[in-house]
């Protein structure tokens, strides 16, 4: 190894470890369902984005297996050469129906999708108004575009309006975009889309909503944009196929012309191999299930409300989540990490999230209940929370 790289790695890794910021990965020895196995130990899983439990659904496994039999395990090429199977176009038609848009385009991941879509439309002569708590992939997509990035205070509509006005009146930019998560995953709060759309209309802003955590969860499953009845007012509806949908992949849903443009200009679509057939079929089936019935969606909310009520009654600070995401705010970083570790010892897997992912002093253990949890599992988790909460003086 080069000396300079060796020094760089040693110094930085040691620094992270000393600050307690080095993330240790615990590989699962089971599927990522409501109960997981790590190191031979069974744990109640409150850390996955598998909101509806679809990652292990038999109906999805069945179509995925059939797709492998017929089409193999890989798509064989990038979409624009000959990696587009009919399965991909059917998935995209299904996404468009699900999102109430004219068309959709699928990518290999949600992360990829943000990198692809923002930079296909925005460039150095443009500006992007971006909520300060937007996901890392949005931040990276904005950077890649080379547009001027204007950070907006979290969900602060006065700040957004003032900055939109200033950007518009400066005359410096060809296009201005406003970009936001639909649901913010650290606190579970929902973007104020009606006001964002109103401001966008006033200043002719392009609207971009990344609904990674809202799809399958809000709007009876159709997402945050549908929840507010704004399907025809948002230009880019981004989603991921990896969370509520339970598989992998990302997408943009929008007007036909926008999707056509992304198909000729977005680089991961042009230069990275297409999603594998099994994933495409499984994702399509998952979306069909969501369109057929709200059963899983309803169970997710029931479980979310149940866990929130249980933790709140014990005296935990669960923040102001408006979705099933249930943060348990501990505050101090070290105590938060200790809390999560003790939960693990007692049989609950719930990750601690601390600075710099969330502001200093707001360390939390984040709980993601799913439709697949039983009441018994949640009761057990709540009982363990009670024990640790008392032991560590949090409640
Ligand atoms: N956007 C948001 C808001 C996310 O939370 C995530 C996942 N953490 C992504 C995009 C990336 O999606 P994926 O995991 O499908 O790459």
C-alpha cells in the first residue's frame, strides 16, 4: 500500500474509533424479517425498512423464482443496449399506475436514482433549494449536477419562500428546483408539500419529492404526494423499491417527456447494467399487492401506533413522528449507544443514531415497526424498553 494511503487510513480510522463513530456491522444469519438472527442470537428487529414485511413474502418469492427460471439471474446489459427486458417496461407501467403519473423509469437503486435524475436536468446555471435534512443521495445528486445548492432550514416554509424569491429575483439561474424528502426518516415527520407546491407555483420552481419512506406508508400506500392529493403538481416523484416494496431499485414517476429525457440523459440508465429479472418481477408484484389491498399498510399503522403508545406511556420521548417511524430520543450520544447495546443484550435490535447523522444532543434509538410484527413481539420489545429505561435512568 502507498505510504500516503496507509497514513490516511490509519489516522482516520483511529480517529473514528476514538470518537465512537466507527460503525460496526452485524451480519444477519437470517432474512431481514421481524425476528432476525445475529451471532446465533434471535432478536426482535426494529431496524429494517421492510415496512410491509414484503421482503420475505411468498408471493414475491414465487414470481422471482419463476423469473429466474425463464430469464436467468442477470439482465445482461445496460438498459439502452439490450438490457431492457419486457419485464422492465411492465414494471415501469405498473409504477406509473401506482403513482398516478403518465410514465416512470426504474433504476438499480434509490441512491442511483437521485444521482441520475437531478444531474440529468440541473446544471451549473441552475439552483436547487434543498431541505437541510434531505437524504445523502439527494445531496450527492445535487453536487453532481453542479447547480448552486441553497440549503433550506428543515421544513421552514418562510425560509423556503424567502430563498426562492431571492433566487428568482437574482436572475442568476435558468432553472430553480425545490427538493425534499417526502418523509424524513430520522424523525418520521412529513414534508409540508401543499405549501411547497404553492411556493413552487409562485416562483416557477421544479418540484422534486423523494418518497423513499412515504411510499407504501402514506396515501393508503401510494405515497406522500397522493396523501396530499398533489399527483399532478409534483414534477419528480422519486421512490425506492427497497423499503416498503421489499426488493431493490429506485424510480422516477412523472410526465412522459420527463421520463423520455431521463431515458436518454441519465447516466446510470445509460451506463450501468439493468435490474435483474427476479428483482423486477418481485417489485412489480409488490406494487400490485399494494394497489389491490391496504391490508399490509393498515397493519403497519396499527403496529406503529401500538409501539408509540407503549413507549410513550412508559415516559419515553418519542418526538413528533407523523408516521410509524418511532424515534426514542435519549439525548446524550454515549448513553444512546449504551441504551441500544443493552437492548441488544436483552433481545431487541434497534440501532442508535447519533451526531453527525442527527444534531448533537439528540441521540436516539430509532424503531421501525413493520406490518410483519405481531403484538406479542411488540409487547416483548416494550417490556425490554421498560427494563433498560429504568436501569439507565432514562424513564
Ligand atoms: N432516498 C432516501 C430518502 C432514503 O432514505 C434512501 C435509503 N436510505 C435512499 C434514497 C436510497 O434508496 P436505496 O436504498 O434504494 O438506494
